[in-house]
């Protein structure tokens, strides 16, 4: 009995989130954030190259031709947690 209550609670929560996302689906604007170390010690591993790869993936997706506007926003956390969280 308890498992059915938890399952119905989870299903209701999932459906409420799905209904909220369907209401805003007509906007067709998506922003993708790429937060990585752009100028620090680890910039070779995931810095400007990861932002460029994200932009290339957006172009390859073909969604711009279907009316979607996709913005790629990059940020530099400088390998510091306090800067990354703000």
C-alpha cells in the first residue's frame, strides 16, 4: 500500500512538471551554458575548446533551420569554487 502511494506521488509530481514545460514550449529559445576553466591551469582540457565544441554541436543539430534560437553562453570559473558558484 505504501509503495503505491509513493508511486502515485512521484507520478503526480512528474506530470505537474511536464505540464509546466509544455506550456512554455512555444518559445523556441534555448540557452546553453558552458562553464569551464577558460584561462587557468586546466584551460587546455576544457577551456575555449569546449565552448567551441558546444557551438559546433548546436550548428550540427540543425535546429536553427527549424526556427529554434539557441544561444551558447560561456563562463570562466578560473578554477575557483567561489567564482564558479556566483
